[in-house]
């Protein structure tokens, strides 16, 4: 079950990197001084990346917990 734990940790880390990417991208857009509509469009473009990364991170954490329970 060690393989399940470590692969889950890697998947969770991948999701965390995606979350950090989306945070950095939105922070750059906010500093750009765009208008309200442009800012809203940019944040809406980042939202699928944010939600997908959150889903991947949760799956990784579920793999880790499953590996701990089975191991």
C-alpha cells in the first residue's frame, strides 16, 4: 500500500501546483489594472483550472487515506 500512499501524495502535489498557478495568474491579472469586465473574463477563464486542480488534489488525498486504511 506504500505505492498507493506515495502516488496519492504525488497526485495531491500536482493539484496543489495547479492551485498555486491559478492564484498567481489571477494575482497578475489584478495587478494589470484591467477594467471590471476584462477582470471578470480573466477570472472566469482561470476558474476551470482552479476547480480541476482542487478535484485532483482531493483525489490524491483520498488515495493517501485509502492507502493508510488498507495498509
